[in-house]
C-alpha cells in the first residue's frame, strides 16, 4: 500500500549457494637485470591484448589475483621495469582456467 501509515509486512524465504572465491597465484623468476619492479598484465585470449592489473610496480616475484571469475580463462604476462622506467618485453604467457560453479 502507499498509504501514509501502511504497516504491510511481507515474509521472504529462500535458499542459495555462496559464491566460491577463486584466485590465481602467480610467481616468476627474478630478472637477471636490475629492475625496480614488475608490471603484471592479464588478457582474455592468448597473445593479448593484455591489461595491467597492478596499479604500481610490484617489487616481489609473486602475485595473487582474486579478481577472476568462475568459468573464465585468463592469460598472464609480466614485464620488468628498470629505475629509469623502461619496461621490458612481455614474459612468456601463463594460462589460468577458472572452473565453473
């Protein structure tokens, strides 16, 4: 009702399944050249295009990507960045297949 003093209450029931949380753990070998850090990229098809998934240089050689979705396939590459900001070529590609619910 849209009456000004309406007190209508509707009971709701239901069941559901909690969404499972997936993540991809990545690790790579440190560059033999001096680097300030690494950029990590992800794409939806082999060979790219890729989008950078970190907002700043990652000083470590590992990353856990928890923004992946069930039923999707992702392709990852990493670049090294030196202290002058020069970025290397992409690393070899890693593929991650996320299971469907």
